[in-house]
C-alpha cells in the first residue's frame, strides 16, 4: 500500500465536510436533504431518482415503512462533491422514537445543520437534539424553512432560538415577506438579493448583486416592502452579534439562513456557506489518546449497522467513520475488540441505499464494510495502534413487549431477524433467565411497529407483541463476584441477558427499581453504557 505524503493527506482531510441534519418531525428535513443533493449534482430529481447504472430508485428514506408513513426511521448516509469539497451528509430520524440512532449518528459528524419550521419555531425534539450537540460542543448552522408559508416573524424566531436553545444567532440572510408576500431573501454575507419570482408559471430564484441594503434598486424591486426590509435589517444587525467563526466552531453561535426547501429557494446559498464555514474533520478522543485526522495511520469506528439494505443479498453493512489516515481498498485492518485482522476487499460509499465500491477514502468519510455478524456498534478499527474510540452511547429502554411468533416453523428466521435488527440498535433484545421467548425493549413505541414491518418484509416472519409488566431496565455490575452471584440468584425472575450477553435487571417501575437499588447498595444499576 502506497501512503500519500503528509501534505497530500492533510489536503484531502481539509476538503472533507461531514455533518448531520437534525429537526423536529415535519420541519422539512428530508426534503432539504434531497435538495442539497440536487445542488451538489448527486441526483437529478428530488424524491424518486434513478441511481447511476441501476434500475432501482434512490431516496434518502428507502425503507418501505418510511415511504408509507412519510417519516425517516433510520439514518442514511449520502456523499457528494460541491465547490471542491467532499461532503458527507447524514440524514437522521426526526421522530423521537428513534432518538438512539440519531444520538449515535451525532458522534460520527463534525457539525450539524438544524432545520426549523418558520410556522412552529423551536419544538421539543429540536431542543433535545441541541442538548446533545452542546454536550459534544458541535458547531450548529440553522436553516429556517417554509418561508413560502405563513409563519412567525423572523425577529421573534431569532429570539426564540436564543432563549430556548441557549445559542446566539448570527443572521446570514434575511427574508422579505413570507407566504404569498414572500419576495425572497437578502444575503447579508454577499450583498446579493435572491428574488422569488414567477417565470413561465413557476416560482424561481433570481440572484441580483447589490451594493448594500441602501442600494436604490431595492426600492424598485421590492416596492413597499423595501422600507420595512431595511428597518428589520437595521434592527437585527444592531441587536445581534456579527458572525464570529470561532464562536460558531465552539458551538456558541449559529449562523442563520432562511428559505424554502420544497421550492428549492436558499438551498444553494446555504450549502455554499456551509462548505466554506463548517469545520473539516476534527480530532477524536480515544481511551488511549486524542487522534488527529491528518495522522498517516488509519483509524475509525463503527457508529451504525444496517441489515438488508439490499434484500436480494440479505447483507449487513457496518457504517465506519474514518477518524485518521487513508483507507485503501484491500487494506488489512485490525478489529480490536476481537483482536484479529480483517482484509477489507470491498468497502462502499453511499447514496441512500445505492452504493458503489470505493478505492480510497480519507478521514471524515463514511464507508461501509460488510459485516458477517462479527462487527458491532462501537468497534474500533486501525492499521496499527490499539485504540478504543469513546463516546458512543447505549440507553436503557423504557418500553417493553414480549414477542409471540404466529408460525412456529419460522422460529429460526425470527431469531436471526431479531438478532440482526438488535445489532442495528433498532431495538434491544433480552432473553429472560427464567422462561423462554424474547422480550424486546425500545425507546419509543413506533420502534415496535417498525420491527414488525421489517420482520415481515425482510425475513418473512409474522409476529405479534404482547404486553409485559416491565417499565425500565438497568445493566448490572458489581466489584464483588459473590455479591453479583447472590443478587442473580435472588432476582432471577427480573433478570435477562441482552444481545451482548450482559446481565440486565428488568424492573416493573421506576419506584420498584429504586427499592431494589436501596436493598443492594454494592450492585451497580447503569442506565447507559458505552458500546463495545
């Protein structure tokens, strides 16, 4: 394997931009994702787009259940080039029932694009996701969407973002009207009027350079709206702090853009600013040390596993974020949890479920490697040094169901399906110490519906869920093996092994869990754990 020079490697790393899109459901996140791909030339038509050299249609929402319900329930990865930058875009589930997938995806990115509905402002899900971003000091850029509809006043929206999310706003564009009165946006960075006009019966964006907000041409182009526009810009520029890239990179300030994803208005300007301002791949913390992306040695970690992206091959793909160095097709990597080497003959890059074999990739890129059941979320791979990347969470579920198989002849298919779906983190599988069957745990109720649909569509298994009395779970540990053995013997009816074989206490309620914790002070009851 021929390694690039240090300078060439640093140049490739500096070109990468890896980010996730987050929002409350129905804010237009998936629509914006597809329009960003359209701007990047990765697709030719948003929504249903033929991938190169394939007859299948590609969308960021590729599961049948996603298309039927019109929601994202799994993170998807898309890669494209824009203005000389290699962009890795991760579209995350908006629905709170799939928050674990979103949280893990946020560990694999260097920045975030937050989408807000102009009519609804900051919603609960957005608030929770921003808390995760703050914990990781992730830079956040904001796109206020749906300006072609009635909504809140822009100044009120900025105030709401600052008060509820605790982050300063730096407007980079300013809207001129909204809904039927929407005339476009003024780009405060470039002094350009992006006018929303009718052409051949269609709404289009027309870009017109200006000398500044005092340019007299604005009076002709905007008419009666020009005076109000100038007044609002004066207010917002006087009250808001000017854009400070260091503050943005530190997560203290968010650049704010306005537009309409469905009308493809303001998207190109957002993407151009993003690739210029967003950070390249950042250093990553491992147990042993901090890893710099420009190091020559390869390293990366698995943040997601997806089963059956191609149903015809019943495959499982491990999504690996490259943290340092260069990946080359056919290279040998050390799988540190198992302590053995693997030869990666066919890694892939993604366009939703469409994929192609990749010959090389660099820090910041997301590649998929085939998983035959040995790779797990949180696993670290390197070319040399033993490392373990940290910060990949696993949360105790709050909802539980017992799985009942309708056709006993499908028992093996059920076990295989549940094991593979549990690998993805879509659901957690528990095997009780007493009694048979499987108990599934989830963060949100919709996860159970998705599991049933996928078991049917991907594994040919018909099942039903039955209610159980459990209300919460904790992973169990103790320093003294005798105490752990005693606890296990006395509480077998509430104990199970999770998919990793780890002992788990299934409590009837938070109150009953508290009683058990008080009775066993030398036993650890963990609500979260580090994966792998």
